[in-house]
């Protein structure tokens, strides 16, 4: 990760900007939006190690004086799925990418989806962070 | 499958608020299927977008609207080895890829 940041600095103009956009190391929340409003169902289990490594890599290039950190904001990012099958497909792909099983969460979502009336959307939400780094290369 | 990522466009609103993008040369690293690339191009930029996954790059090329196709190039590539001359870009975006 530090190597990638150094590579990026090499192709950036002096005084150019590097944006680091990614999820905060926080577990995603899953809920259902229905006619009755939003109901949170549970939290996903996922390995956040890479996120911590990425934070560490940014700190290292800042310490080395390659970039200056200028701004850091957080905001929410939603994934919206219209059907239970969409959610199942997305979850299967998520687990296939090396994440822990989400069977218990899926059961709870299936149960809530059956119970709630009217049009429903499944929403997976996570806070994202956006950091602006200024290239200090001369 | 119907999956909408960031339908509120919070990502691009956040990016837009943190730089002057018009006319800038941008490298997006980890573009995936080009979802964010299209939104960055709509800010008036010239974008080279890379991803190591050849299938996703193929999808990104297919889904690129004609009106921005002159300003966007998708390439298979990795952040570990950026094959561009020094000081090519005004802005680099690591899009969920650091």
C-alpha cells in the first residue's frame, strides 16, 4: 500500500492532489426500508484488517513528508437492493471474496422481509471516508 | 440483479466539494466497472481509469456513455506499477482501492 502511494506520487504533478476514498473500518449495517419506515436488521461480519493497513500506509507517507493531509470527511454510502434475491446474490459474492459467513444475518433479513408489508428495499450502509492529500514533491 | 450503489451520489458530491475538477487530468485507481469514473468524468475532467480485473474493464468500456467517451480511457492496470510518465496527472483518486 505504501508502494502504491509512492507510485501515485510519481505520476502526480507537483502540488497535485491525491484522494483516498474508501470505507471506514466499521462493520456495515443492514436494514429494510418499507411502508412502515426503516428497520435495522443487523450488522455484517467482515475482516477489517486491510482497512487498518491502509490507514497505516497513509500515516507512513505523511511521516515521510511525501504528502500533506489537508482535509478528511466522512459520509454515508448506501447499497440499495430491491429484492431478497438481489441481497442473496450480493451477499454470496461478498462471502466468496473471502469474508466470513453471513448466514445468521441472512436468516434475520429473510424473516423481516417476510414479516414487513408493502414495497420493500434492502439497504446496506457504511460510512465512507474521503481524505485529500497534497503532493509535496518539488 | 438490481443493485444501486450510492444512489444519493454522496461520493461524487464529496469529491466535488474538495477540489476544482474542471479540465483536470485524473487517474482513477481501482475503477471497477466504471461507476465512479462516469461521475468523475461528468465533472469536466479527462480520466484514465485503471483496474487489474480485465472483465470489469470490459464492462466499464461497454457502459461508458458516448457523450463522455472522448474524455475517458479504461486500462487494465495496477497501482503497484503505474506505467505513466512522471507528473502526468493533476489528481489521483484511489477509489476503494488503497
